[in-house]
């Protein structure tokens, strides 16, 4: 699964730590998400999407493996 977290975070003008604080995780979690090294729980995906006022599908792009 890919995501647009870094792009959206920079557009909003907030740091990784500020985003982490808003969604109740560590900055390391945000860093891992931005590097596409971690897939969030549904709850975390919802919280992140809410920060950006977008749907989960607008932030996270599911790519099916063939």
C-alpha cells in the first residue's frame, strides 16, 4: 500500500512530530509510514485522513499484488 502522507503533510505545513501528536503515535511511526515501510491500522489510517480532511482512499492507495 502506498500513501500520500509526506506530500499532504508538507502541503499542510506541519512537521512529522506535529502530525504524530495529532494522531497519537510517535514520530518514528510517521517516518516509517512516509517511507512506505509500515501499513497503518484502520484506526490510524482514519485519524491521519481526518487530519487532512480527506477520505482514507485519498491518502492511502491500495495496490494489489499480481
